[in-house]
């Protein structure tokens, strides 16, 4: 495993076949990396008058979203 807990090495690549197998593998990887919730729920920007706590939670969600996109790409 690389720094920051990101899996190094070969990640499954979807090549247009065996979607079910790829999906199971990616669900396991995204769950292990603790980004599966952000993938399922998505991001919602906080309101302009949001509290600092809400803004910080959004910043963390954005970080997790970027991590998930990196794993998927």
C-alpha cells in the first residue's frame, strides 16, 4: 500500500466486459478505502451561510470524492 492508504499496483480496469466482476471488485476497493459512501451519495455544496463545521465536512467530502475518482480512473 502506498502512502495515505491508497492501493498501489493494478486496479481492475473496466474493458466493456465482465461488468459484474469489475463492479464487485471496485465495491470492495472503494469500501476498503472508505470512499464508498461518497460515491453512492454524491457531494452537495454547503449553503453560503453554512457553519464552519459544515464547510469543513464538505472539504473532507471533496477530498474523499477526489480519492474515489482517482481509484475509478
